[in-house]
């Protein structure tokens, strides 16, 4: 099916998928950064303690949700989020490879026409 797509359509789908996934990738990168820096700088625990001291429990729960639960995909929403992220990234890889090979084919054809016409 995808091999029969017109290149204009393929590029449009690739571009639209990329812009939607940009938000999901940013969330995943942010939550991964929180987890990574938690080990290096204990930032997550320090922020959690800061929020607890000020009794900002709603913000503390939100911080834990963004920093930990989103990254690991807890609950049904997390599973849907991760499935969308994985499927979207796979689509971007496949469509990007298809566009690359189509461009290479056009380039080879252009070079052979240029050489034979010169």
C-alpha cells in the first residue's frame, strides 16, 4: 500500500505525523530528562520535597505524574500514549526511508540522463 502512495501524499502524511509527534516526543524527552537528572542531581526528589514543604500536593502529584508515570506509561492513557508514540515513530522511519530511496532513484535517473545527453 505505502509503496503505491504518490510522493506528495507521502510527504504530507510524513509532515503531519511529525508535527503531531513533536509534542509526544517533547513530553517523553522531558520526562526522561527528569528521570536521568534525578539520578545525577536528585532534582526530582528535591523538587518533590520543596512542593511537600509548601503543601502544594496537587502540583506535587502532577510533578510525579509528568516526571515518572508518563515516561513509564502507567494506566490505560499511558499505554495509548506509548502506542501512539511507537507507531508514529515507526511511520516516520518507514516513510522517511521511502522518500530517501525515491530521491536517490530520481538522482540516479537525472545523472544518467545528464551523462547520456552531454
